[in-house]
C-alpha cells in the first residue's frame, strides 16, 4: 500500500505545457507538486504536455516533495492516454494521480482499475488517488466517493472554480469572498444595521471535510485566484484551516510559503499540545481519572487534538 500520511500543507499547480516551470517545481518548497494536464493546458498542447511531464519526472530530482499528475476529465478522450502514457513511462516516480470532476464512485473505480493493470504490467508499487470535488454531482455523492477504494484514496480537494460554475454561484474571485453573500445585524439604538460578509464556500468545504474525516482521507482546499492579494489568500486559507483542511493549492510560487505558514501549527499550539500530553501522562501515573491544565479540565477531544498537532510537527520537522 502506498504512503498516505504525507504532508499536504501546500500543493503547487504546474502546467505540463511549461518546461521552465516543470524544471523549477521540485525546488519550489511545496509539500506536493501536481503537474497539470487539464485546465492549464490547451487542447492542442495536450500531447506535448504529456511528453514534457514524462521527461520532467524521469529527469529531475523530486525527493524534496511528493509528486502528482492531474489527468484530464474522464469525460474526455484524453484521460485514458494520460494514465497509460504517464504511468507506464514513469509510474515509479509518482505518488498520486489527481482526478478532476469526480462525480461518483465509478469514476474512482475506473482510474483504480487502470492503475492496477499498469502497475501489474510494469511491476510498480501502488499509486494513490486524489479526487477533485468540483461539481454539484460530486458534492451530492461526496460520502460515496470518499469510501471508494480505501487502499488507494488519499485526499479530496475542493475545486472552488468549477464548483461555482456547476452550481451557478455568483463569484467575484476564484476562492474569494463575495460582498453579496452577507447578512445584516439587527438595528442598534440609533437604527443603524451593520453588514457582515460571510464565507460563500463554508458548506461545500465543511461537507467535504466531514466525508474525508469519516473515511480517513486528507481534505485540501483548492485555489485562490488572485495571487497578487496575499492577505486575501491568508484569509481564505485560515478559513479552510479552521474548518479542518490540512492544506491548500498554490497556483503561484508566492503562495507556497503562505500555505506552509498557515497550515503549520504555531509555536503556541505546539507548546500547549505537549503540555496537554504531559499532563495526561502525569495524571495516569498518579491514577487520576481527570486531567486538568491551567485550571481547566482536559477532555478526550482535547487530547486527540494535541496528539494530532504533535504528530504533524514531527512530520514537518522530519522534512527540515
């Protein structure tokens, strides 16, 4: 079984049609690099992009990051050739295949079956699958999709742009906020009502996160389109992190350090996590059933969250 506990704080998108970007990608600092054959590649460039990716995977040193390939949609005639040509040529260099616009379990099963056949033929180890939840159908079937192929499924990504198009949402910026999505407070003493923007993508991300956690997958937030707005990116990433996402896409190298910063536990969080675990250990030695820290009772959920923080930090430190 392939590795499934890798870091996902930052996932850099790299067009397969851009050899210069492919060459730079391994040293960009992202936890995962996905080489794109879908939206970032024009139809006339698809075949050359495949050749570029094969060359890049077989030539460059990818040891500093995990590497994935986003194939074309399964409703196109490009998809099976993407899988056959890429995986047969360099499947031993791949960690995952990223499947766009997944709408049902059968989409995952198709990719898994083809991967199994190629791996058996070439003698490769299993390659994991990431799926993009970016259509109304995919969101409607997100739990069914999440429990498909547990031996291969690793992560789900919320593809905000295509999801918005699929549900006909009104948007102003990919992954950003919309001033029309808000609410008024009740009038204050002077009759004034404040208007507060809200998170248009809260439902979609929350539902995907719940499906991921129920079936042991890693939830990842998708792109933020305006790479000239780092503060907007930070706000979107923090919202996703607060909802349980483990990472976010970077569509520009400048977004990678922002991802890594936001999805890395802070020093304060790490210190408190270790103190919680130490308090739990001390209470166990003393035969106490209850654990307290700083005058507050620590429940089982707090302990599990502390364990998650410590586990993640050990992963991050092992990369340095």
